[in-house]
C-alpha cells in the first residue's frame, strides 16, 4: 500500500484522473478528512473538498506505473 497527496483543481482534472486510474486493476481510494471514496468514482470525488490536497492510497505493491501516469496531479 502506498500513499501520496494529489490536487484536482478543475472538472477536467477529475475526468482525466478517473480515466487514468480506471486503466489499472488496482484498488485506489481518495481521502479528505474522515471521508474515503473510491478513486474510480467521479461522483465520489466530487463529494470531497477539492480545495485542499487529497490523499490517494493505492492498495498494491507495484504502483510505479500508476504514480508515473498521475505525476501531473501529485501535490
């Protein structure tokens, strides 16, 4: 399991992020405060406070390719 902070500033960022994450067969969660949502759910992401960095947790050991694709969103 690996964790990083990301920032999703626009609706287009959220759409691009979800498209990237859905390419991987890895369980990925986003958390903001005490709320945790599935990172593959657009509706779930919009329920979070997007004005602050969000914590991404990937539940796998080999996440290098995923994190490389997400480098534009890493805070």
